[in-house]
C-alpha cells in the first residue's frame, strides 16, 4: 500500500467529503474519488459509507485509521528530516501567526528578509486556527501561549504592551466606571484573554456591545466610535484615528512565543528568518 493512497484515505476521514479532502491535499475532486475507489478495490474493503452528509468510515475504515496515522507520522518525519538538511536559501517558508501579528508586526520583518533572500518564497498563514508544525502546515509559528508539543523548539520572543483605545473624537471615559460608554471585547471561546477580563473589570459600568476574534476589526470598530477597545500597542499605534487612554493602570501585557519543529532546525532559510526576526525585535520599540 502506497503512502499517497493512505494520505487520501486520512484526508477523507478527517474532512468528510471528497471535495474538502481534495482542497486539503491540493488535488482535484475526480482524482481523490478515483484514488479512493482504487484503494478500496485493492484492499477488497469498503472503507467509507456514502451518506447524504458525506463520507463516514465503515467499521473496516475505522479499524485502520490509527495505523494510517502511524504511517503518516513516519512519512512526515522523513520529510521534515530531509527538509532540515537543506542548505540552499531556496524554496518556501511558511509562517503562521495571529491576524494582527501578521498585519502589524511581520511586514517590516518580511521586507528585510525578502530583500536579503529574494529566492525564498514566503507564505503567511494567519487566523485563529493553530497550523501544525509536525504536519509541515507551517515551518515557524508565533503564538501568545507556549507550545505544548515536546518536539517544538520554542522561545519567548518578546513581551508586548497593551493599551486602551477610543476614537480620536471620543470623550474620555472614567477609569473604574465607564458609564455611558460601550466595550468592544473578544471572542473568548478559543482561550483566555487577560486583557479583555481587565477591560471589563476596569470599566464595569460600560456596556459590552461587540465581540470579535480579530484585533484589527476591534481597532477599526473603536476608531468608528463604537466603543472602548484594548489592543496590543503595536496595533493601536498604527490605526489612524485611535487615541490611547492615559490610565492609572495599564492592561496586562502578553508574551509572544516563536516555535518550529526540531527536525527542521538546521534548515538554512528558517535559520536566516529567525535571525532576521530577532535582529528586528532587538532594534525596534516593540521590545520592552
């Protein structure tokens, strides 16, 4: 059995439809369907039940998912190990981060790196989803929480200060009160946000009016006059039309963690990027 067939089997099991599996693998829908039929014919087993809601693993399919995942881990380990031995500053480097970090912190870093290493293709993956370093969905990631995978080499990159912002034309809210004002908060279903909890406690009489999982959206809504927002200062200072409040107590700051899989630690384009990041952070006011 070939790894390429097992890869398709796992993609269908994880995504539930041929179309979603095809998009995940960057293959065509007919190709995925054809390869699945060939796999089932070769094994003599029906691996999925076709339903109106998608593809559901049969008993036979469920029985081999764990074995297929073991095969996947072995194949990915080989890929990471071979990639980590590349010495040329060529190829693609995938960088994962939150939306705001990609929009407000990474641009000057990317600019410096691209000027020095023009033959490396850069891909920025942003959002709330945590892209897998083990599966090579990303080569390096920036997060506000430490990585919990022992195979990830990580370091605390920088501690970012946060600030409280309102529209430039807005009156000054009273710290410890907030009567007459509204709050822009964060979707907390994906984790804890100490700055948001601090904001609510610091303006207890302000009414929460809007939640968003995107700091850029929060900042632009605040600039429109919709409410008070707490933002990383590197974000708030770059949104024209926002005013930072001078408060007796500042919101809690957050650490930024940088991590990459240990198997690619010798990858030269990765090492060069890490050096660019650390040099930039050391030279800018982002570091505190």
